[in-house]
C-alpha cells in the first residue's frame, strides 16, 4: 500500500485477505496485489487507487 503516489510501498499482509484499519480521511491510497508462494513472487496485478472519505 502506498499513500504517497507510489514513491514508497508498505507490505500490509501476506494472507489471502486483509482488513485495512487506521486509514485517514482525505488521503488517497494506492494498492497492489500479487501472489506469493514457494515458487516465488508473481507479477503485480493492476494497481487500485482509493480515496478514503467519511460516511
């Protein structure tokens, strides 16, 4: 996950699902997903950009 337009990336989970917490309203986050197994890392899927807003 990146909150600075892809300049830095943080691994948030290595499981098959993840719930994001602690995100800040008004910040745009970019997410990438890729498979990892005993054969190594797969190719990254297309990135997804989300803007967190209050509801």
